[in-house]
């Protein structure tokens, strides 16, 4: 019988021990004892070696996903007579190892701050393979990016035109720039809205773009290479991208009358599965349908198809990772629902909103499984709670687990590769977890977990420094 406290999307018929395909990384399976393993390494081994909470990345999955995305857009672009540039959106999750993985896969890297730029450079990437975003890039960030030879700067406002031009002149180089444009298309998981006006901090309107591009082209130190847009995140389907492409190509054609415009950047935002029942569009279909939409609009406008640039992040790294937690306490809470009493089991873990802020920030739904064992016990509606002093500190709002989940068990929450570590914090002075990469039976740290000594090291009130 379905618990009346369960949301409509939660399927009570799904086996509470099952690992639903498409949500977990490719190598995640249960071994003969029922324990979850990744890359041939058990979660118990990982917890003992690295402690919990712990971000666990299937390295092979992440690498393969990056290659698959690049090949999908390369093939789709070739079919319409052009080429593609795929930028990994570093804001999803960035560390030096991930930069190396995506570069090995043939991708470029998109950064949005001086810190992200520093990480990419520390990984040894050719700066020409970096794109730099941001609505309020500091003069110091712009000067450094131009000086090191960043391939493309995305201009977000009139102010940045002069700043980038000045930096390029001082560096004695001609800087490639894109202009971020608001198309009025806003997409979410299942649909999109197209309007004539924008009210957001990023970019400029289509109506103002010709004037701004003329300003860019007036500077000898700048090379205008194309338009850029971003219509949303966690998008299923391609209808929103097609509408945005139609508006961008019309502007692209107008701008091409004055001088060539070699590229068109349609951004990213391709969705992934977070829970059973999610049905994201596969990347090959996304690539084919976006390419076809651009080709159709270019043919109608009588212009060549430009180089296509895309910026996926979540679609590459999201499902590569799960977060491993230890259970500390459980607590049954009985409430009135639909005229009867119903019970939900609160399961508290050793992390929370400091390692996954998305449920608190965006109301995001996640999925959970008992990781160290399977159980034949009946399923119980659970809510996975963090240990922070906030009632909204929820990791998984609703799922089913075996009713005998207890303190000491390990839980795994999949699809935490994107916007979890990158949004992590030290709220309540919790140290941020380590990130480990697992492949072929080996696990290694790629981001060191913090310690209390790290937290205290920044406190200037400690006499003599931390021990």
C-alpha cells in the first residue's frame, strides 16, 4: 500500500534494494553479498579508507561520458556541414583531474571566475582551449585571462567591451570574444517559455545586440567570433533549444552582413536522471535535433552553418558520482494525511546541506539506496536528513528503503556529480568531504577532504595559529 505521505512521482512498486539503471554510474553494482561496489571497490572499503561523507566518482564513466558527448556533437555537426566545439562547464564540478579527463576526451573547458581559471591552468590545459564566462568579471580577472591567452572571453555587458579591449591592447594580442545574448527563451525540465523581454542579470537583449557588436568590432584588439546564449538547466527535450536557435540565427544572419561570424554558442543545460521515472533525452538525440534546427534556420536565412559551440557540464559529470553517507540516527514521525495516520522514517546522516545544497536551494529531488547490504524487510517511506541546525536540511525528501535501516548503515545518493561539491560549504563548521575517483579496482583522492585544522587555520583570533 502506498504511503499517503509519498509524492505522486514516487513509485512504490520499485524494489527498495534495486539500483535503477541510468541514475547510477556505469560500474556501480551490488556484489554477491549485496554490497554496492564502484569500479570494483566496495563502499565499506571506501568508507574505511576515506571516511564519510564522501563523493565517489566512477572515473571511467566520467571519461566515457565526455567522449560520448563530444562524438555526438561532432557527428551531428558533420551531418550539417560544420564542426562542433564542446566546452565542459566547469561550474558543475572542477578540479585539476577532471580538467585533464575532459581535455583527454577532446573537450574545451568553460570557466566563470578567476579561481576556476586558476584550477584549469594548474591542470596544464592549453589556455586557448578555455572559454571565460561571468556577468561581473573583475578587471584583474580579465587582465589575467587575456594575458595567459584564454581562447574566448564571453562579453556580458557594455562595460566589459572596454575592459577586455584595454587588457588585450596591453597584452599585445587580439582577443576573441563572444557576446552573451538573451533570446527570451526559458526552459526547464519538460517545457519552455518564449517571451519578447528578459529580466535577468546575464547578457543583453537581441534588440540591442547589433549596436553592441558594432562597439566590439570597433576595437582592433577584439575579434568578434559569435553569439552566446543559455536558456536554462536540467532540460529534457530540444524544443527550447530549437526556438532559441531560430532567434539567434536570425540575429547571426543580420550580423554576418557586415563581417563574417564564424561561431554560434547555444550553451548547455542538458538534463540527467536523478530518480526513478526521470527520462532525460539521450545526448545523440539532443545533438542531432539541435544541429538540424540550426541547419534549417541557416538554410532559410541563406547563410552558411557556423561552427557550433555547446557547454554541457551536468550531462557529463552528473551521473558519474554518488555521495556516501553513514547513518547516525533514525526517527519515526507520524502525521495525519488524507484523514488517517501515516508514518515517515527520518534517517539522519553525517552530511547534509553543506555537501548537497540543491534540495534546500532548488527543491531538487534525489534518490537513495542502502549501500552496505540488501534487506528482505518491507519497504518504509524515508526522508534522509542532514545534521545541520536547519529544518530544511534534507538530502532526499522521499524514497523507500528497507524498514530495518539503522545506525551504522551506509547510504548512497546517486547523481551528485554536478553542483554538489561546487556548492558545498562549511555551514556549522562541517569540513567539506573528500572526492575520490575509482577505476579498475583502485581508489584515489582527487580533492582532499578538509579537517578541523583547515577550518581553524583561517581564524585570525587563534593565538599562535592552529595546531
